[in-house]
């Protein structure tokens, strides 16, 4: 007699904390919100630095804006990856 037929259904891997549609990556909504918040920061800081430096040198005006915008982008993406389980 086959013992596997009597033992019942096989054990499945635990899916605690995951959704069926979760692919392990960053979803489009998170990227959209990250861009929504980081692009204005990047533009605003760059414009302020252009005003302070008088437009010269351009790399000095662009770098702080890119750093600030990148930091906001990373913060928003990381905030959407973590968080609380509301189930």
C-alpha cells in the first residue's frame, strides 16, 4: 500500500507577510510616489543653488540638488518597502 496517499496533502511553504501579487520588487506606485516627491526637491534645490552661485560653475549647482533628490527618492522607496502589516 502507498503510504504517501494516506498522509494527506503535502505541506506548503508559509506565506505569512506576503501577498499573492507580491513579486518581491518595488511596485509602480512606490516608484511613482518617489518620483513625485523627489523631482520637485531636486529642481528646487538646483534652482536655489543656481541663484546662490550665479550660474557658475554648473556642477556646483547641480550636485546638491541631485543628492537631495536622490535621498528623498531612496527614503520614499525604502518607506514603501517596509512598514506595517495591516492584515
